[in-house]
C-alpha cells in the first residue's frame, strides 16, 4: 500500500551532508518538501537542484524546509553541490539525505521492497526515485508528484501548489484550477449558502455547488 494523502509520513533517522537528522524532529513546526532523485551528477537533476536553490527565499517566506534525497553517499553529495552551484547560479544550502541503503526510498514507496543497488549502479537502477512530497507541520502528506527521469520538475508549480495548500488549509477554502495567490477561492460544499455568507461575506455562485469568494482576511 502506497503513501496516501493525509497519511502521517514515515519517521526516520538518516545521514545527510549536513549531519544526522531525525525526520519529524527536523520538520518541527514547519512545512517540508522532500524531493528525490535517482543519482548525483546527472543532468536533469542538477538543473532541478539549482532551481530549488534559487527559491531559497521563497521557501523561507512560507515557513518551509526543503530536503533532497539520493541513493548516493554524503561525499558525493558534497562534491555534487559544487556543480549545482555552477550550473544553477545559487548555493544549495539545504541538506541531501544519503539513502545508499534505500531505507527512505522504500519507506516512501518510491522503490519496491525487494529493490537493491548493484555494484556500479546507474540512475536506471533507481529511476523511480523522482518524487516530490509536500508535508504539513502535522507530519501528514499533503501532496505528492512523481516524474520520469527525462522530464524536469517544475518547481514554480511546486511553489504554487504549496501556496494553494497553505491557503486552503489555513483559510478553510478550496482553490480552483490554475489558482495563484490573489485569485478568488472556492467555498467548500460543507457550508450552505447561509453559512457561506456568514463566514465569507459576499460570494459569486456560478453554479449552486461552485461559489467563488475572496480569500478571507
């Protein structure tokens, strides 16, 4: 059974290039993004880690910690960060988990339990480790995405999804397709029209079940 939305994410102790972490303790009262990749020194992932590094201030504004994970070891991570800085134009100040034993990858259902790394493993041996997990301060999974090796992840969309999650969860609303901060939100069906008026004020009922309103203050 895979990890589902609103499941408590696995807690684990792991080595990173910045020291040992205990995952739930590391998250603390923050939001967290765990993003994985199959191997260090690979082209697509190098561009992705650069994108995450360039968004450091945006993650901070949203009280969100980011952490990478790879099946490579700590020393590889440290050397690879130099390449990420060169290619991406920003220093990747976030930690990267050294999951050379595949414990975290298997716990998050990114690899089957019988998976193992052969000698001189390539990215193909762990290619399904191409996922993004957004985790709330309650340590529950809020969103997950998985990509193939040949398609780079869009971290502008990850940032947008994080904004949508924080708005929806914090304001008791839902967000429509293509929503961005500043746009109208949707009133949940758990509020009838009377409750919606009391809670949200004026709203625009496009359909009886589709009611738009401004984001509550």
